[in-house]
C-alpha cells in the first residue's frame, strides 16, 4: 500500500514542501530511502525501526521504499523521522490516510520513541500555511514555533506513541501534554522590556560617545569607537540595542525564522522579540561569520539581522575576516554558493566596532604609550581602507575623569534617548514612504541629492571640508547622510551648517589615526 505524508525542508531562507511517499510491498525485506537523502536522513531507517518496535509496532519482513519528493532537492536533518514512521503505519493499514489530511508532520525520533526538537520549524510551517495546510504535529519543544502562524493549528506531542493515539482518535488534542496557546505579542514585548536591565543611565560621563550612539541608532549608521582601555567602549556598545525601537511583529517573525533555521529559538514563546546583539570573539573564522555547511546555516552576520553586530578589539580580527563584511554592509545580505545552489541570507545589521589606538592602547598619550610609530601603523593597518570607509561614524572615547567616576550625577535613561530615536525614525518613515528605503543610511546617490539639499552657505562649508579633509565621494555622501539624521533628531527639515559640522567631526577621528 502507498501512503503520502506532508513534511518540509529549509533551503537558505526559503522552505519547500516535501512529500514523504512510503510504499510497503511483498519482496525481499529491505528499508531504503531515496530522493537525495543526506547521511542524517539515511540513518532515519534505524531510528524509525527501533522507535516503532519500542512503542509496540512490529514491522513485517517486507520491502519498504521511501521517496522524498521532489527528488532533485538535497535533504538533510532529522525532521523526516516522524513522517516516515507515520507513513509506514498508514501503508501497513494501522492508521487511516484521512488522519493526516492537510497535516504537516516534523520531528526527530529517539530510540525509545521520544520526539526531539528539530531546526527550521517556523519557516516550514509558514510555507505550509501558504499551501493550505491546516494543522501541524510537532515535537513538544517546537510547538510554540508552529503557534506563531495564526492560521495553523499546532499540536505538540512528546513521543511517537502519543502521536499515534492522537491520529487514531483515541486521544483528543485537549489531552495532549503540550498544546500551543495563542500568544499576545504586546504582552511578550512588555515582559522583555521589563527584564532588560541594561540602561544608558549606568554610563557616567562620555557625553560625546552617547551622542554618537544616539545618532547612529536614529539613522542605523555603522559606528566605530576608538579609545584607551577602560574608557567605556564595550559598556556603551552593549546598551545600544536598548535605544533602538522595539521590533515590529513583522521584523520579529523575520528574525525568528533565522534563529529557527539555526536551532536557537527559545523553548517558550518561540519568538525573537529583542533586537539581536552579537559579540563574536576576534578569533572567529570567516565561515562562522558568513555561514558554512553543505547546506549553509546562517552565520553571525545573519543572526545579527535587524540588530547590532559588535566587534570588540576590531583590530585583532584577521584582515581577511573583516573584509568578508564589505559586501554584506552594502547589499544587506550574504550569498553563499555551494554545488547544490546559491543560498541567500539577510544581513541588515548595525555594525559597531571598538578598538584601541595602538597595541598598548594609550596612543596618542606619549606619557603612557610605549609603541613605536611602525607598531602603531601596523596595528591600525589591520583594518582595510574599504572597511573603514564603510563606517559612517567614527568617534573617540576619551579617558574617564575622576569626577565622572566619583560623582553619581543623574544620567539620561535609555527610554529617554529611545523616544528621540523613534521620533527621528518616524520622520524618516514619512520621508521615504513609497520607496524601499527605511533609514537615512540606506540612501543612494540619487536619494542623497533629493533629500539632502544644501543652501549656498552649507554648500560652501562642505566644499571646504571636501578639499581640506580630502574626502572620497563615498565619505562625502556619508557625511550628508549623517547630517540628515542629526537634522531629524533636531526636528529640522533643512540640513544646517551646525548639523554638517557635527557630521564632519565624526569623520575627523579616523583621519587623525589613519591619515594623520
């Protein structure tokens, strides 16, 4: 008898419905899986046989053939265990084909019949809903991912025996141990906000750094912080997500899909509601940064999508590793080519880098710095010009004064700064309505000419700055974009000279160290 079960697989950010076709017939006893299965899929034969035996289902000595359709797509992972087991039982007439009509099945089987969680459930369930599937049966740990799709009934089962009883109608869904209740997005966001203890109010002094972070957050600009050890660079960077606007439901689902594919979603309320904040160690490889594998999984730059990628000790990263960021910073996505195809992952993140100005960390304070000019030049040279040119804002962290450490003066909270950031974002939303642009940092040359118009006085100022600072065309446009954000924070429709002057200051720090 032939049976067909609906399952799914993930390829990059895209999902595909997989039909698990099972045929059990007379012949020499065998158990084979075809349809470009990976090693984990081929091993499903042993897991399924033992799991069925341990829940009381005895397989007869017959020929069992399983086809994963479409057969020309490579299959990997362990998510086909449950559909294969259920398909065999239907083919043996131990379950009715009607029991799995309009039903998606995913799950890995343990030898005892236990159902274990799998990766990529959210994008697969989302794709299944588009194809008219009404119900999904998942491992208990994945049940919340299925519940995020409002049109899908999500049933979580702890083991194969419970799944069989449910499909036979011997157990109602109210009796299943794990069921997904409807989630309240606003309630989850409120709880996440209350649990976040990081705040800009914890930072004493460093008003210039705070202002640069606010401008960067308002326009989603990339930020580079240079300063000696202990000046608060890392402390400030960790708090930047707290001044970014909260994720919308659409953005939250988008980020959650990436984390689902990577198997990193929380077990309760599987929705990524916080802005991602990734802080990889400087020994990270290029493959871990961009994504790797036969069917590549998302790398660090994709996991930072819609959030902050913080690279501490930037100059300690390998130069070739940093250069991997050049294309994603421009295109907002990363493409990984493999023999099985090209996989595209989103990578729209805010890059924040922090570094010392020299190996000892105290240049240009010659009273403390003991580095030679060659050592300083070599140290700074680890960051290539193209990567440096893509940093919109470069600011210097000055050594902390005693008064800033000893005196506990009231500081602005993250909530106060976030209000100004959100107001500036709202002005950008209205300005770019009807276009694909969301932030000032995303403007191209045409948009800069349209939305960053300067009066004669401002044009003369920028002409002098362009010549005196020997700016490149890209740097000139970045100054205008940052000035546009500063004007938005000041609730000004026109870009004034004071806005341009502040934006130019954010380009002088990199010239001080790399061209001085």
